[in-house]
C-alpha cells in the first residue's frame, strides 16, 4: 500500500503518524532535528514542548479536559504518554518534558509502520502528504506553503482577547455602529467616563508584560498591530484617538458622547463571543484579566481567549481547508497543528489526530470523520474551516465555540459539565466506549 509523508515531528505530526499507522497505513515522518533546529527547539526528541510544560486542566468539565478526553477516545498517543510523565500541578496535567517526549518518541520509532527520517523538507511533494510543520516552520518550507496558499500565510499571531457574550454586563454597554453606519448590532460599545478611563490607563501602562522569545522580536512584528499597552505608553490620550475613540457614538444612558469607548465585535454568527477591537496585547494573561476587567461592562468578563503577539506561522484555513483538514484544491494534502490556526499544545495534537484519521479513511475509501460541533474537536474543526470568517485568528479549546445547551444553566461549572456530558454522550452513542 502506498504510504503517507508527514512533515514535522511535533505534537501534530506524531499524532498524525500514529493514527495512520494504527490504521494500517505506512508512514514516513520527516523531522529536520537534529540536522537543523528552529530557534525554539533544544531537544533531539519528537513531540518537544517548547514553552510551558502544562497541558492545561485535566477535569473533563473544563474545555481543555474535554478535549483530552475526546482525544483519548480517538486513540491519541500524546495524552496517555502525558499521563505517564505527569508531575504535580494541581488540577492541570503538567509533564516532565523529557519523559513525555521520550515516551512519545519511543512509541513512534518502534511502530513497525512508521519510518522516521532526519531531513528538512523544503518543498511539499506531490502525493499523500500531511503538513504538520508547526508555527516555526523553516523559511524555505514556509515560503513554499505561502506560494501554495497564494500568499494566505501569516507569520505573526497578533490577536485581541475574546470574551463570552453572556459575561458582558449589558447594563453598562450599548449597541451602535459609529456614526450609525452599518447594522445597529454590529458593535457592542463599552463606555468609560473620565475617572474610569484614567484608572484603567494607569493600570494598563504599569501592567506586567509577557517575556518575548528572541524569535518573536523580529522587526515588523508590531507594524499595523501595535500592542495596546505600547500605545498607552505614548500618552494618556493616545488610546482615545485610537481604538478607544468615542467619536460618532452616544451613550443612551447619558445622552452624551462617552469619554472613551471600547468596541466589541462579534466573533461568531451566533453572537456568543465578542472580540475586543484594537486590543492586541503582550500582557501576561492574568494581567489582561485584571486590567481589562476594569472596564465597567467587562467587570465579570469570561475570557475564552487572551490576546497574544508572537511568531506563529498559520494559513488562512477558512479559505483553504475543509473540516477534515484536507486542502480544498488538493484533496490528498492535509494540514495539521498550529499552522491550521488551532492554538495550544493539545489543540495542535488533536488536529494532527483528526488529519491522520481522515487521511487513512480517504485511502481506504471511507467517509471522513467530521465530528459535530457539540464536541470540542468538532467545534475547533468547524471554526478553522468556516468560510464565513473574514478576519481569521487562531483559536484554542473553549466552551464559547460550542453551541448553547437547550436548557439555560446559570451556574458556570454546572453548565460546562453539561456541555462536556453532551459531547461524551455523543462519543458513547457512536461506540467509542465512554461511560457517563
């Protein structure tokens, strides 16, 4: 049987190779380490964790925990290895990096249908290929991907935070487009008076930023997407002439123009999530929560994604990929990992798992596994392949991308548990062996 080339030995690549091999498909896994490394990689092992050693929450009633539970049901290689290499971390699944990578590497290299080759792939060949090159793909391969995608390739992830609709205090916000241009519900406005704005400004300019890796500090990373904290540092009123400008808006509660206004823009058609317009940031996540929650309408905001600004190569997946992670213009080519626009270790691994399963199904003449959006994996797959998304930014696992429950559950913990149960009930019904 003709085999498959998987490019990249990170989390997505090993999951793709594992899924293919366990479906009887021969795999060549091409990994350029140790011949060549990106600036972030230090180990010669597969599935190297570059930044944190935490794979986020383990509790099934959390978005991260549900994702890992779904992956296990589909035959993940990374999740069992992570559990074997765990270190104490409260409710999170954190691992000993070396033990984790060694366990994954051992499984991959000893599988009879997987051949690991140490070589740099600079051009995507014809035939059956899964590109799982990661966010730090080599320059030559990134250039080839850009050509294949007609230039639809981003090299930096500069995204603003996203909050859930239900967590916004609507009594402190109002719907209106600037100068009444566009639909009334296009934007949700979060006004601040002078005192509120000055308190917010003072905390913002003194907030703690995340440390950038050397490979994130390239010239041009902030062109056209200046971090809100950098903008604020240029003067107390700079933001009021930028993303927080109040012109063209009138607060119906006062009948006057606010001192400053943060605009929220719908992130999805259902209006379940909102993007903080113009709030690209490099603040630490805890600082984003603390400072941005000072805006009255966001005092109880639930952040489903925090703002990020770092090197992150990703394609415009909604225009290029199908839900099964195949390339629309070339059915035997699949993409997986952060390059597809999923954000996070396990999200990357999960996309590789699905890409591998679906490549195997294609080879066998079977229908693709397209999970429904009530599952975390299905919702992520739908998000990255939704052609209606016009300003695509990477997304990690969160309950905001799942459709709401039929019943209203106010308690957030109980609501999340119900959402998780709905997903796992689906897997159980489909015969994946999960007991609820």
